[in-house]
C-alpha cells in the first residue's frame, strides 16, 4: 500500500482509499484505474448485440463498459434500423423484363377477349365488346361478360368442342 498526495489539499493519503479523509476529494488515481479497468463484451452479449441489437445493446449502459463498446453497440442499432426501416429497392419503377411481361399479359388478355367475342358471335349471340373474362376454377372454360356486363356467357370445352351458353 503506497501513499500519494491528494490533488486538492496536498496531504498524504493511501492509494487504496476512494476519498481524501482530510478534504473529501475523490482519489483521482482511483478514477483513472476504474476507467481503464472496464468490462469486456463477452461472447453471449456480443452475439445478442449482433442478432438482437435493440434488446442487448442496452446492457452496455451498465457500469463498467467502455464508451467504445457503447458506441459500437448503438451504432449497430442504427445500422440495423436503417436496413429494416428503409428497404433497399431498385429506384426504377419497373424493370425492362417486368414491362415486357406486363405487355405480353395484356396482349394475351386482348387476344382471349377477341376470340371469346368471335366465338359468341359465331353461335348467334350478341357481343360487340368484352368487358372481362374469368377462367373456370375446376374445368376448362371461361365466364365472359359483354357490353358493360349486360350479357353473361359461359364458354366451355367439351371434348374439343367449345360450347357457348347464355347465363
């Protein structure tokens, strides 16, 4: 046990005391020793900070963890929040492949509407324009709605023969 001088009153005090017994000033050597002797972030806490930073970073606020450990854990919270809140997306509204696929789908839909209208007219029914066509769920065929849903037809494949019925 060594003796040192108090930084406030210059009296000799033991290096093991936290405060000067004469003036009550804190032992500056004790504070420096305490700052350098910080806790290390162990494997479990480090893993928790890595995978669940919102929960485990708060543990570094306890006494003994260094400012660097606190900064790193809270910086990781910031990074993970930015990754989850601001999704990384392509800035263009649609890619070229998506535009081509959308165009093909519209063309197929228009061809289906034209074919349905021609088949309905061939059976002698009235259908100047098709509103929409919906496929059957369980069999091969379509529900066709013509002229603002004024007419409703069913077109069904019966062994290679397409049958048109008014609904």
